[in-house]
C-alpha cells in the first residue's frame, strides 16, 4: 500500500519534470523562428557595405579590390567558400583574417591599428563586425564549401579536429565537453554538437550572427575566442592558425549547407 | 547621427505586411555605466504612412529593445503603393525610410 503510493508520487514527479522540458524546447524553437524572420543583422550589412567602400588608411583605398578567394572584388559566394588556403600569404585564412590582410595590403594600415578593436560592444560595434556581416550576406544562397584540397587546408582541418577534442586549461575542457553531447544547453542557448554534420550545417550557415540578448553582431573569431575564455584558457590570438583551424573544422563539418547568414541568435 | 533603417512591404493575400528595422540605442535611463546613469534615449513616436496618409501612429517607450523590429498588417493597399516610416526620439532625433509595396 505504502510502496504503491510512493511510486505513484514518483511518476507524478517525473511527469512534472518531463513536461516543462518539452514545452521549453518547443518555446525555444518558436522563439528562434520568430527572431530570424526579420532581424537587425541587415542593418549591420548596410553599415558594412559603406565601410567596405570607404576609402581609408594611408593609401586612401577602399576594400573593394580585396580578394577573398574568388578574385579581386568578388564577394558573391566568397564567405561560404572560406576558410581556404591563400597562395600569396601561404596560409589558411578565414574571412576576417583575409579582410585584415586586405586592410594591411590595400589600405596600408598597420596590423596594430587595424586590430585595435576586433570585438565591439552594443554601443559601438567594431569595423570587423560590420564588414563581416556585409561580406557574409553576399554569400546567401551559396553552398558552404570551404577549401579541403590543398595540403595546408587538410592540415588546418586536422588541427582543428584535434583542438576540438583536446582537453586543456584550468577546467580541463575541450570544445567537445559542451559541444559533444546532444541536449546540452547553457541557460536558454542550446549547445549544438558541432562534430555532427547534420547539426553543424544549420549552425555554420548562420554565423556571423546578431545576438538579440546583447544587441551585438558577433563573428566566428569572437565565438571561438569567447568559448576559450569560458574554458579559462589563455586568450587565443585573433586570426591565428589555431582559431582558423577550429573555424575550418566546423565549416568543413557543416559543408553542403546553403548559407543563410548573417543569422540571429538568442 | 541616426544609424540605418530598412523597411519592406509585401502583399499577403488580402492584407499588406509592413516590416521595419531601425537602429537605435533605446536607453531606458535606468542603466548605469561606471556608476553614472546613462541618460534616457528612446524612440517616442513611430509613424507609418501609406501614400501620404497616416495608417499607424505609435507611441512607444523604453520597454522596446535596442535596434527594434516592428511589423504591421495594413488592409487596402496595393502593389506599388508608397510606404513611409519615420520615428522621433526623446532627444528630437529623427529618421525615416521609404519603400514600395511589393
């Protein structure tokens, strides 16, 4: 008698726990759909376009002749085909790293000056965030197809994969500690399993992204940097081989997705 | 001063769906930065005109998010109609944008 009363209570308790979880997931999906319908990300694209065409730096030049891998000045589909190997610098670069290269070569700016403020805030977004939004927007409708043929590209992917699973730092965390298991989340943000192509595709197709919760346009360089901050590792260097390798690993995993960014996130 | 603004208007069966994106800090006047109150700065009035006739007049407040997005459903519009959207904030700043119903 007593025992059956107990199990009935237990069942009731389970039902109470299970129902809100499902309801929460449905709400999160609905919310995600609503925020992506029309988003301020487009406003960042507009400002980015102006900055792209603005003549600045010692050489008083714009970035319009910047070669993002599809030839000088070709933006259509360029973001979706990055990171890739660039022969002129003998390096694998993602869109942001390549834009920095263009700022230095075309505009004659110093690395220090161009990278003074890679990450902005809500009151004052950074030049790189505006530019990335614009460049990424020019790839809408193109398939995500980063470079995978050149030995350097293969090396970058392998390094990225290794880094994704390598545990490090004060907490002994790897990317996979959070992004390696289904159904995990930090507060209301679901943590995608980025080693699973089916999950990685929609994620990589919508970065960079406008974050509704803090009104900022965030780029992949920032996302990787901030993940490492949350893992309490030393701060990775902006545009370094390591950050670009992690980006490369995720882009290759998300290969084949139709690019639809810049996206909108919680 | 004011950042970009973008509007779209589309026919959706028997009504027109008007959507507008605007950049604005929308400061509530309650937030502090290094101990100092960040002054109020928010959009107060929002006006939507269809071929010169006001169809929506909104009084909005600090409760709106930064870079707000609005959407309205308007009846009686047809393709090619001119939609004008403008805002006025508490500091007297203003901005407007125009689009045609598609």
